[in-house]
C-alpha cells in the first residue's frame, strides 16, 4: 500500500508538471472532489470555467465506493453504465484532454449517476499564439500634408513686432544741450537801460586801477629820463 501511495503521488506530481507545461490542472468538484453528495452540482462547476486542449482534470474520490467512467452522450443522459468508453478506479485519477470536444463522465456505482454524480466537460481548441490585446494605433504622418524635405523652401517667418517701442539707447539719443546764452551788455543810452543817478558817474567813465598804474609808470619814466 505504501508503494502504491508513493507511486500515485509521483504520478500526480508528474501530471501536475505536465499540466503546467501544456495547460491548467482542474480538480473536479473543487474542495468536495468526486462524490455522490447531493450538494455538489457538477453542471454548475463545469460551466464556471472554459477548458482548452491540454488541460488536465483531477478526480479525487474514495475508490471503495466511487469510480470514474467515461461514456457516450446518450449513456450520459440516461445514466447507462453498461457500455463504458474508459474506466478509472484508483481514487486519484488525472485525465488530460488532447482533443477538442465533449467528454462525459459518470460514477458507475448504483444510484450515483441518478443522484447527480456526472459531469459534462467541453474542451475547446486553444490558439497557439493568442491574439494580443489591441494597443494604441501607431501615429502615422498624414498623407495629405507630408513633411517637407530638407531641400524644400521653408515658409518665411514673420518679423517680430514688439508691442512697445524700445527705450532709446544712450548712444543714439542724446538729450538736447540747452543753448548757452552769452552775457548781454547794455550800452549806455539804450532804450531799456535805466537812467544813471545824478550822484554816481557811469561805470564806463571811472578809471580802472590798471590804467592809473600805466599812467604812473609813464610819468616816473619820463622824469627819470630828464
């Protein structure tokens, strides 16, 4: 018995590895396994998943009171167990589907099929190269307006027009120099000049200090010569 259990574990491990390589491993009935309990609906279980070629189905059950029998569709619907296609009795059976189609399994023990211990597995063809989800469309240049070649004439660029005139440069704008007015000397007797006072002689008749010095030097020189 120990050798049988060890061999079954090795076979299960191998089939699990095969399932990983070629498909998915499904346990029929999930946590309930393969049983004749009335609270397990194998029709609902099979409809909740989509199966593909290469998937493996693991039947776990008590081999003393259950088995797995593959039958035709007619025998499946009528629970006829007298014409089996295949029969599995190990209690831990792994069946890999290599062809698409419907596969029908029942338990051949009396009353089990009628109680609902049967399953219809539909297997589909899995594409070798699944179509990837569509990505964003590539950005193609518009055909109506191709980009200009390097030799094409580029459109002229409008000159830049400032919104405000630039401030004058110190080198170009020189502030106007105020006109220097030469001093104006009014001659005596002018119409607008005020009349001189009676006690004060006009400034033009007063001898200057330079003129007096010159006269003095001339007088001294004349006396020294004689």
